[in-house]
């Protein structure tokens, strides 16, 4: 376990790097927490560093994070409207059954409507800075990050170096070498780097550390085992030893991992005063389970309709998976797609993700849905099968029984 003295020394003289999840979670924290975290980052001055891969991932995921936050307000308003209607209908039916005088019925209905209007007012409107389609110029947080990160983002890798790093990331996934091997499900995703995103971040951190020859503190909300060393009962006790050793061999210096709450707790090392409430807010976001919206028959059918219209075999794969209890083998996918088995299936789920995102942008399909088609792995780094969510299978089974 690292001592506070060691962490403080590293914060005072080493590189302070921020991971993608830290930047994205700024949208989820309250205003005071954001102020505290950005103040600590600003205090690091030119020692603050963000790998280029982090910035790419931030821009890739920013809108979906914002949209998921805004949808909570929209969902609350929708639920209140629905409840107001059902309550009014119930009162009207009751009033009719007991022959309630009209003036009394109208008085009750007015009370109901006023009650729900007040609840909607208390929930509030969706903040304009959280609208996924709003211009970036209206995003106050983005404006602050632009100033903070000016000159502090690493350069992109050259094409050949990027390809080598992606290949190395895949090798690490295959051999369970940290970091990144916990992202095996991304190997055949629609991401250009596949499962190598974490390794690209790590590779760029190593490059920067090799140039500066100082300690490195990476602040991340990622608590997976391919980054952290854990005690027997699961408690985090520091960075993986393999990462510490690799950074030492590359730079001659030490590597530290901190969660955002730990950075706040050690803010005095940089001469910054912060609030204990910020630690609690960060822990609230960390402990919150992401809200997963369930698929509906209409939503699935809209995705299938658009896939069919665009000529994608993925619609057929999804239908067959639904009929098979949620799963289609890799070999069957090759057969359905008339594809030679020597060809890779990387990006096979991309059309499904894109069509889903297009429908979400139009408001036809809600945000927060699990992927409609995903790759499954039984061993190795090649998908063994493709799956649809169990809930989708149940929806179609129930529909068939009722039909």
C-alpha cells in the first residue's frame, strides 16, 4: 500500500494524467465537484497530460453520456404525464359511478393536474448544456476543458505506430497481459482500435514518461483488474505490479494509479483546498448502477426494419438468434453472410449499433439500451458466437404465444 507521502511527492513533481472516464464523469458530478477536480488539475500546470487516445474516446462518447443524463429528466416528465392522465381517468370513472356533482369532479381533477404540474416544476427542465444536440459552444464544461487542456494533450500516433500498438493490445488481450485484457468483448466491435483502447492509452503514457523521466500518476475511474492490484477480499491496493514494472523499465520512475476521489483527498499536495462533499459526490457516481432501458417489440422491429431496408444481413442474424434462444454460432454467421471463413468478423455488429444510434437521435428508440447484437467469446480472441439480449427473446416468445 502506498503512503500519502509517496503519493504527494508524485503529485508535486510527476505527470498528472487523466483517463477518459474522468473527463466524461465531469458531466455526472455536481458543480462543486467539477470545480474541485478542475482546480486540482489546473494546479498541476504543464505537468498535466492527457493521451491523445483519451481525447478521441472523450469525443466519441461525450454525446451519448450527455444524452443519457438528459433522458432521465425526459423520462421523469413522461412518467408524471402518464400518471396524471391515469389518475384523472380513475377519478372520472369513480365520480361517474357515485354520481358526484360536476363541480366537485372538476375540483378534484384540477387538484390532480395542479399536483402533477408542481411535481414537473420541481423535477425541472432538461439543462441546455446537457442537450446532446446543442452546439458545443453552449457547453460550459467543454469551454473549461478547452482552456485546461490547451497544449496538454499528447500528439496522435503515426499510422504505422498506431497499427503496431493495436496489434500489441490484441496480443495482450489474448495472453491476459495488462492493461486492457478485460475488454476482450471489444475485439470484434465497431471500434477502430477494437479491444486495444486501454493499451493505446498506456502506450502513449509510456512515451510521455520516457521523454520526461518523472513519476506518473494516472487518475481513472476504471476499477477493472487489468489496471489494479487487489487484496484477497477485493480491496484496491494499488496499480498492477506488471504496470509498475513496465513503467520503471521504460522511464526509471514510478507509476501510481488514483481514483478521482483519491485525487481530491490528496489535493493539498498541490496547494488546493477541496470539499469532502466532492469525495461523496464522486463515490455516488461510482456506485450508481447505469440505468439500462429495456428493449420493446416496437424498438427491435424498427431496428430490424432499417437494417432490412439498407440490405444488412445482421437483421437475419438477429432474427435467427431470437429463434435459437438468443444465440447464433460464428459458423452460421459466415453461412448467412456468404462470407469466407478466412475473413475477419471485426465490425460485424457496427451496422446494428449505427442504426440504433440513428433511431435514438430521432427519438424513436430510447437511450440506455443494451446492444441488440453482441459478440460472445468462449475462448481465445475470436468470437465463438453472436447474441441478442435475453429480454428480446422473451418479448418475441410472448408475442408468438399471444399471436
